């Protein structure tokens, strides 16, 4: 009795990599670009003040963020960069200092 060989389809590694790439979505709500075009106000309303990931071909192409969240993020970034500048300026060598009298100012 002979055992017939089964044909197995081999998928190239490149295709497997494309299939198993997982995209991280950093929002609790998602919508498609076409749905956003149809009814932007209802998309925003349904998110209840949370961020929305806008998907294009099931991949995030943009995030729609409420204005107060965006303003807080910008303020936090500004404070972060200011702190970095302060740290850089406090990290000096004694040789970098220039002695100046008040009269010269």
C-alpha cells in the first residue's frame, strides 16, 4: 500500500512577516477614514471625550485627540524641554564661569 504525498503550500518568509505584523493602537476608540468623512461629529460624540485612532486599511493613520488632552500634552512637552534646558545649564564646569562685578552689568 503506497502512501500518497500531500502537497504543502509553502509561504515565503516575506509574506509571513507581513501577515504577522501587529500594529499597536493607542486609543480605546477606532474609526475608518471613510466613516470620519461621512459623519465627523457623530464619531467625536461617540468617543465620549476620548482619543480616536483613525484607520486606513486597518492601520492607524492619525489620532483624533480632544482639545484639552492636546493642550495638556503640549504643556507637558514644553515643561519637559524646559527641564532639559535647565539641567544642561546647571551642568557646568568651574572653568566655564566668568567673574563679573555688578558695576560691569
